[in-house]
C-alpha cells in the first residue's frame, strides 16, 4: 500500500511538534480532571449517552467553538505568512495544507455545527414538541459528525493534512499528483460527517412536518423553523451527491479506479460538477438558518411582527429551488462554452432577487420599531450592510465575462468571506447571545458582548476589505508569497493587522463565556427579551420534557399574543398528564467511535484492519434492530414539582424568578 508506518507522525516543523505536544497535554489534563473530580459517570449519563435535543445542540455548539479556534489559527498562520513579501514563515507545502484545512473546517466543521446546534436547541421548542422525531438518530448524527471532524483534524499531526484545496479538484487530488495520505483524510472524514448531516436533515423534516403543536399550521411557524425546514430539504437533496462523489474519490485513491483521472476514461470535470452540485446548495444550507436567526432577533428587538412574512417564506423556497441551478458559476473559466455560461449567469443573478427581498423585509421590520440595541441586535444590524457588500460583489462575479478577470484573484476570496462571515458567523453570535439564557439559565455579559462585537466587526472589515483591492490589482489566491515589486505589501499588511483584531474579538467572546459561567446571575427570567415565540414560555434552562402541557397555537407569534391574553404561565393541575420521553442510549456514541476507527484504517489503506473494524458497525446496526426500549414516562408528581420551581401550577400569578 506504499504507506510507511514509521512516518505516521508528522515531524520536523516546530509548529507541528508544538501542536502534538499540546494535544497530548490537553488529553492528559482532561483525563486527570475527570478522574480527580469523579465526573466519568456524570459525563457518560448526562452527555455521551444523551438523546435530549438540547444537550445534543449544546455539544454541536461546543464543537463549533473548538473548530472556530482551529480554523481561525489556520487563518492567522496564512495572514502571518503573507504579511510581508517573500516571507519564509511557512513553506509552500505547509501553506497549501493550511488553506485546505481552513476552508474545510470553517464551512463543514465550524459553520455547520454552530447552526445545527442552534436548530437542535430551538426548533423543537418553537413548534411545541418534546423532542425531535427520532431522538436516537439525532444522537447518532452528532457522533458521526464529531467522529468525522476529529478524524479530519488529526491529519495535521498524524500522516499529513490534505493539500489540494477545500474543493479538492482533480487531477491534483488524485494519487498521481498527491501520493500521500492527506487527501484520504478528506475523502473518508467528510463522508462520515456527511452521513451525520444527512440524518439531521431527514430528522428535522419529519419533526417539523409531523410534531408541531395543535393549531400551528405551516404559515404560523416561526421564521427560524421555516428556514430550518427548507435547509433540511436542501440537505437531503444535496448531501447524497457529495457523499457519492467522495465515495468515487475514495475508490480512485484507494482501489485504483478511474472516475476522475485524466486517463482510462476518467473525467476531472465530473468531480468539479459533482462537488459544486453539492457545494453551492451548501452555501444556502448555512445561510438560510442564519436568515432565520436574524428574522427572530430583528422582530424581537424591533418590537414588531416580521414584515412581509409570506414573502419571506416564498423567497426562502425560491432560493432553495434556484440553489440547485447555479453551480456552474464556480467554473466559468473551465470552458463550458458561452451558452452554458450565459444560462448560469442568469440563474446566479436571479437568486439575488429573493435574497434582496429579505433585506427589505428586515429593514421594514425595523422601520418605526422601538429598537433595543442589545448585543444580539447589533450583530443583526451589522449583518445588513456587510452582507450587501458580499451580495453585490457576487452579482459582479455572476457575469461570466467579468469573472474571467476576477475568478482566480483575492477579489473572489474577499467576496465569499463577505457572504459567509456576516451571513453565518454574525448570525451564530446573534443567536448565541439571544438564546443563551434558554440553554444555560443565565445571560452572557452584555458589556463584554459589545466589546466582542466591535472588535470582531472592525477586525473583519480591516481583514477582508483590502483583499477586494488586492484582487483588482491582480493578486492571485492560493499563493503563499509575492514579490516586493508587486506593490501588494501595504494592503497585505493591513489585512494581517485586521486578522489580529478579529482574533482578539473572538478571544473576548471566549472570555465572556468563561466570565458568565462563573459570575453571571442565575435568576434570569424565562423571557428576558420579551420575545415572541414558544421557546420563551419554557423555564430557563428548559425542563428536560420541554412543555408540561403542549400549547395550542392560534396565530403567528403565538407566545406574544398569549402574553397579551395573560395565558403564559397559567397551568391548571388537571391539565397535567404523564409525559413519554425517550431513554438515553450509548449506541450512538459507540457507532461514532467505530466509524472513526474504521475511517482511520481506511485513511492508511489498511484494508483488512478496516474490514475488521467495520464488523463493529454491523454489530451496532444489529443491536439497534433488536432494541425494544420504548422509553419511560415522567410522572405527574415530578412534572408538578419541576413546574413549581418557576411558576404557580394552579394558574395564579407569575411567580418566576426575575
């Protein structure tokens, strides 16, 4: 198989050696801490075996924070290398590996878990459900994602990172030009994580369509739930394409087939088409939930119902349809011909229309509203102008003739960062500041939050705005160095300084989490923002069964109108019935571990070992097939006791803390 096992651990570079030492010390510290504080049982019962959608969502979010740090470090290393001409901080190979892992981590292992985490926490609460439709499948989705993420992340210290770019174009990604195992990590790890995401999409479609509260028709659903539904449909449509493409890539690299090779009947353009048939819908998979978050935040802090609700729904459905019809704009320069390029240029411009509709919906929602400038609202306000810059430059890139000039330059890099950072990262921060009390029972510090906001937003613009001008001056992307004579140095230096400001902003966010866990007041109201949707009629943090009595929905913004009618905390004892809940299970965690082990052996082309490990997957499926655990019931007395901690059971006054 050509793999030298004595070369498994990557060495020779002080950065990599330092990373290896840090990983070992971190693992040791975690094991020692759990043992010293006797938390192994707690970890197993409360987290590793949980099927509670809220805890699974929190684990996704924690994974997103971790991956943000890892991907951000890659970005800082790239900026350090390009801060001055002809720097030797990173060599060409190391730079290629870093920009490859940066792209994959930030899109698939940072943006996706942040958003899916918020979807997990919030959507069942918004529709009045007690959990998702398939709780154990939800846990399996997380552990497959986490297994794939960890497998991908060990590549830079064990075996070598992928180095063909986050798009992993052939023939560069094939064995002929990339004989190492780095791109095996890409093919295997992304398949494992992608299976988890596909399961999430199926789960949320069924949950939203079948488990809504009585009276909640589709047109009475909160906008975040709508965007989650449409996102889940896109996931089910697009992710199988990527999974198949990765499987074919695996066959090419591990077993000598010729799907994407230049010889023996293969086609490298087949990979490009399959990748972007998934890749551009993936942009909307991360953008649409973000649009839903902004809709919730803007409506709440403008004290108004979302303007043009119906047009918002129509525009989201339109985006989902058009997202599958624009993929060729990613390779106008690959000689598809003027007719094909013209068609996809038109569809790319068309998709800007429903996006523009939503911008005006948000602006009109704020018009004449009593706006509260909370940290969450500041992120929503900053999103609008920054995202418009990304959108307008996207329309520039949609013109095929012009794209021939822009395509391989930093102008394109600046464009997609102006789409994805305001459109996704700003939304994630807004959502975390907004829903944090619902997850943990306390609020993040608003003063620190505003420091975080201004540092991050200023740092973002200082980092990426110069890249538009660098691109227009001819600076190409993916280049690890440049000459002093090019004249690029001043703008590259400004961009590097901006990245440091950006990193400081993220550090303030991490410190805010630490400070709030230690010092924030725990007597937060169940509805600290005076919000509009059903998740705010639960306790903070939410009871494990979500709702003692499933609410009846009569109109959009149901909770807002319930408060007006004085119904929010009124609960008659006669209405309380025992509640059926799913039992915890260690099987999803086991499956994640076995998938990870199998994937690791496949990466190193140890086929017999991988086949033996795969038997564990089959065993897990058999165990699940004969699992007749139907869950358990929460007694009426336990429900009463839980509810009395934050409200009067016999319909008296609101006696919640806060």
